[in-house]
């Protein structure tokens, strides 16, 4: 039988040599590459007993094949000339296998790095999309809060106006046109107002020409009489 077996399988019992798969005789006998003659004989006896067809009645065909391979391995490794030739071929095959393993390891490493970069890129795109969505939601929330604050301010302004106890219009004060209007405002005891708070409340009806305060009352003069009238109608 030939020492070389053409096969598509790649495992510890075969190695590539010039396009062929070299059977690893040492692996068949389960010994190290530098095993001495005594170790080779001992291993052969052990393996031949294990795979002898008579010891494997339920699997004679496979056992017979293994027994023949073990016998051929023993013959080669115990013949000095054949062993020398075989060891030279096996060494080349081992070096070739080592190179392939190194190349495959590098390819695996490159593939893993590429896959990691792709995963990182996908994660970054996902994070950016999420951030964009969160920013959009935050922007809408801020706008909504701003609208709600305006509504609250308007409601508070209307409440302040309703708290005022009396309103009246008079003729225009000195220096103002006949179209100007004045209202007088009083508020209940306990309410506190300043010129700034009153201006914020009443400027919504028109431009204020003057605002004077005295205790719990104020006189507000608009440049336009219509502004005063609008204030009284609200």
C-alpha cells in the first residue's frame, strides 16, 4: 500500500506534501515524532491488539483497515532507510502545515477585525440615529413646555385682571392725545404688585404711556383709548 493517501479531509493523521496528503504514521501509533525504536515497538503492540480484527467482531472491516495501516506504519518506522525518507517528507509537510495555520490565523484575525469594525460602525450609526431621535423629542418637549408656560402666563395675567376690583376710563392726561385712555386699577389686600408685574399684565392690550402706583392702586394710561377699552372688555 502507498504511504500517501489522497483525501479531502484535514486532520491530525494527515499532512499536505506537494499536493498530496501524507499519512501521519506517528499519529497512527499515538507516539511523538522523536520516539525511540523501543517506544515504536511498544506502541505497535498496543495498537495492533486494539485494532486486530478478531478483537473487533462487530466492526471487522474498519478494524482490518486500521490494523493494516498500523502494520505499515510500524514497517516504515522500524526500517532505517524508509524512516529517513518518510521523516524528510513529513518534515516538509509539517512546515507547510505550520505556514498554513499561521496564514489561516492571520486571515481569521483580519476577518475578526473587519467584523468588529463593521459592528462598531453599525453601533455608531445606531447611536447617532438614537441621539437624533432623542434630540428631536427633546426639542419638541422644550417647545411644548414653552407653549405651556406661555399659556400659564396668559392664564395668570387674566387672573390678575379679574382680581382688580374697579376700572374706569378718563379723558386724556396732560401731554397725551385725545385718543389716549386711562384706567384705574385696585387690588385686594394681600396681593402684591410692582410696576414691572403690572406692565407685564397690561401691556398685552397696548403700549402704556405711563403707570403710577399708590398703595393698592395704580393708574395706567395707554397711548390709544382703544387699548384701555379692550382692557375693560376682557
